[in-house]
């Protein structure tokens, strides 16, 4: 009973609600519909994060960049994660130590 992404795309297209954007360099589509593909995706993300020293898809970071939360809210979020690598990452963003 699961819908494939192409089925959803067709539904949006039929309703004239499909907004398409081409993904350029630096984007990857990871299918996680099976246990093996989920493990593959997890490994891919882990390797990229370790080798490039970046966090992939940090929701608070995305919210901050888009102006949905301010610096104070970002710091509050960072503190919720304590001294974990993720919390430290968010603090670096709040302190301006990560450049885009």
C-alpha cells in the first residue's frame, strides 16, 4: 500500500501543484525503502560528515539560515543537546564560527 515518489509527483502534477527544482552538485538522493538501502544511506551520511566535517541536514541550522529562528533560539536549541557534537555544531553556528 505504499506510494512511490513518482506516484506522488504525478498526483501533484495532475493537480497543477508540482514545483520542480533541479538539484545541482552536492545533492544526493538516498532511497531508504529497504533495510539494506537504509544502511547504505546511513553509511554515506556518516562518511561525508566525518570526512568533510559538516553536519548533514541540521534542522535548527536550516531554520536559522532561513530566518525562522533567531540567534537566541539557536543557542537554546544547542544547549538542549549539551556537549554532544551536534550541540557543539549549533553553538559554532550561533557564535559565527561556521561560514557559508
